[in-house]
C-alpha cells in the first residue's frame, strides 16, 4: 500500500533535493495524505485504523501507570509527528528552575542505540547513542533516556530531581502523570482526523481528550481550531504559544541552503523565511535522520557553488556533533537557528507546574503506594 511505502521511505531517511524554495517534496516519517483532507486512501485503511484504535484505546483506559512521590508533567501530542514537545519540555524545565525546583527530563531516546537506562551526558554522548532530542534536553537539566519510564524516573529521583518532565509517553501510560499538557501544531492540527494507519492520530480522540489535562496550541495557523474548540467544550484549559527563533542582525537578506531532518521540515523553512532569509535551496530528510557522507557532500558543494549560507535546526546540528570528517566540516560551516517556546501568558508555565505539584500532593495523600515511590 502507498502509505506503507511512503512510511518506509521516510524511515529510511531518503532525502529529496529541492531546486528552489518553491518546489520540492517534504520527506517525513508519515505519509503526506495523513495531513490532507481525507481521501480514498484514508477510507481504504479505515478498517485497519478501527482495529488499531480499539487496541490503543483499550490500553489507555486499562493502564493507570506507576505513581511517584514527585510530580510528573507529561508533554505529549495527539498525533504522530512533531508538534513542539521538546521546546515545550525545555520551557517547563526553565520555569521549574526559576521556582527553585530541580527538574528531571525523561525521554525514551528515540533514534539512539543505547537500550539501557542512562543519564545523558552532553559532553560525552552522541546523538547515535542517546538520540538527538535528549542531547538538547540535557543541556538544560538532568536528563535520562530509558525505554522503561518507571526505571528512568527512579534514576532521576536518585540524582536529585524533585519534578519530572516527560517528553512524550502520554499514550503508553507506563508512568502516572499529574499533568498532561498536549501540544498541537496550529498548521497541521490532527491532520485528516483518522487513526493510524489511515491518519496520524495515535488513539481515539475521545480517549485521549479524557486523559489530557490541558492543550497547548502552537503557532497562528487555523488548522487546529476545530479541535481546540472541541477540547474547550470538554472543559480542557487551552494555552497558546509560538516557537520564536533567536535572530542575528546579519541574517536578513541572506541567501541560504536550509536542511532539516525533523517531522515537519516545512515548519523550519517558514521560520527561516520569517527571519528575512531567502531559502534558495533546501534539503528535507526523515525525522532523526543521520546524514550520509554523500548527503553532506551534496550540501557542502551546492552551498559553495551558489555562495549560500548553510542553516539548520539545533536538533539536526546536534546529530553532527562528536563526529569527524565530513560531519565535522558541515557542523563548523552551518549556522544553527535556535528556537524557544514563547507562551502568550507569562503565568502559564507557573500555573502548570503548580497544578502538577498540587495534584501529586493529593495523590500521595490518597495513595500510600505513591508516597513510597
């Protein structure tokens, strides 16, 4: 089936060359039709989606997760693909530190080869070891990668963390969370609204909404608005934020080659253009993709031939760190566009943290088991 072929192509990290900023094809881990109005492909796959949804929904209803003695904030999303979870987790970690807390960031370590619970050392580990996102998280606070989230949380607590921020893990429910902040991208929303494999939704929306504490709409697009209104009618608080790029006075007017291996490369290209740069060439790869020497050579030669500045995301750049040869050369010649999550309300992050702490306090009073862990 087409969706499967596209999915495998994305996972294999097959980059696509774009002649200019107006042409090209985004490569992603998810089939493009997931993010368009539902068509025959979504309906053809709807029986499989029904089965997948039943299993995913049953699992979410059944598992309550292991309770902890410290508050846990889960940063999740309703769909496959990036919505801004990592910048949100970083923003929460910074806010927690301002409150005098010691945050611990917990990630599954997608894309890394280490399969044991590990404290991430950004000066020692590489993206191939622990994953790219955990390396970014570890620059801000204590970070553990673990496929066993309960075990990972225990290590963070042993290292002094008194609040845990979990990057993803909402649908798995292996760890009880005191606050579930669900991030939704304003330009993509929940795609065609179908469950995997007919669409990008991870589990029945009604089940996910029931377990969510609040929504965070990121950006100024309107694709997510119908879903946000549905969540508001269900009594879920809705926060608003945007991903803001740190700029440089020399950038406006620059002609650039932009490359990105994230879930939605087009989001990065929009950011680059908003900074006043002209995207002459772009290279899109699957999320978490590690560039081959040939791909790096293509970027370097194309940029040199057209006298283009090379720009990328922090997540892509960190995958080049710790390597030699072509990777090191590209890392040294690339400008990183750093971003951060900017909440509309300056009180939002503090409110989320305070509510998580209060929910955890009540949980421990009601459950002797939670108080011991």
